[in-house]
C-alpha cells in the first residue's frame, strides 16, 4: 500500500469517475450472470471481457500475484476467493464479487454480494445489514470528519444486529494505486485515535466485511482466500468514494442493472456463451 495520501486534481477526479463507473457497470453485468450452475471461472472470464471491451484494464489481474480479474467469495469465504472451473454455484449460495478497473491510470474498486436463487432469510438479512453499514459509513465521509467517524458507525450497526466485524481486512485509499493510504477500518481502532482527517480531493474505498457468526478468520493454503473461522456466511459490500467540498460522491454505484442500453445489449449478446 502506498504510504502517502494523495489529493486528486479535477482532471484526476474525472479519470476516477470513469474508472468507477466501469467498475460499477461490470458488477451490474456480473450480477445478471449469477445463477445456479455457473462456475466462478465463467464469471471471471465474463468480467475481464467486459472491462476490456469497455476500454479498461482489470485492476486485480496479476496484482501481487493474484491470478484472476475478480475475486469470487462463496458463502463462508469473506474476500479474495479465486475463480475456478471447479466452483459451481448452487441454489441458496451467496457470492461476494470484488472488482476493480483501471482507466487512464486510475482505479475503481467495488464489491457486491449476490444471491444465487432463493436464500435463507437469515442470510438475506446479513447481506442487507452489510449494505446498510456501508451507507451509514458513506454518510460520515464528509470533509472535516475523520476515518474513525466512518469506522464507528459501521461497527455499531453490525454489532447491534448481532454480527461480527472482520478486523484483519480493511478499506483503503485509492487513486493511481489500487491501495493507498489511509486505511479505513470497519471498527474503531483505539491505537489510531480519530484517524486521518477527510479533505476534498481524497478518494477512499469503504468496504464492510460482516460475518453471520464470530469475527475471526483464517486463510486457505492458496494464500488468498479468507474465510470465517466458524464456517458461517459472510457478506461484503464496497464502493469507491470521492471526497468533495460538497460531501462524499459515490463513483462505483451504477443503479441500473445493466447500467444502460449499451450494457443491456452486451448482456443479451453474451447470454448464451457460458
């Protein structure tokens, strides 16, 4: 992670908007492909093709040796699940997809947790509360506030609902590097006090990682896949946020699914290629 907090220019802000929009559109597209019988490798291949065909480069591919364009984390996997032909989605699963795209040298980074068919109400609630945690944090990403203001509301909402908050993995600054300072924990870290003050021109990725059971994690022998230690499901929700003088701006949330007519046509064109 870059140790220096970077303040982006207006030109760099525009580049981050483009990268963020493509990241969000890619996740929307992948969401249309998630269903029982699909492999996580198929989702990865679709994401890479979508990003490249829209003028971007996958942020994750070969990043510190990571072998895929997206992370696909199923059920008890929290983050960094590696796509595989051997992982076939099943009815009732959830899958967290983490995605990044580079345009003009700047990154977007976002994650969503998708349902595979019908899932239990218990798991639906976990996913909903995880998203709520993000938006509570987003509301605190105001110029003049501090990182701890974001961390506090995320932790409070998750724990009030009886969930665990992962400590070992955190959000981060973002820009020309995918991971920059400052770290953005989802919990109050007394060691860091209030943390970095938010100022216009900063960009951060806020990403609650919330568990149905205990907060503790373990890492598989592949060196990447982080799972809950108790084997219970986890949810992940992330967006890239740009701090402006008027408040926080969401760069990676594209509400339409697919985002527009171009994406809808793309999805229809590729719907039979699995």
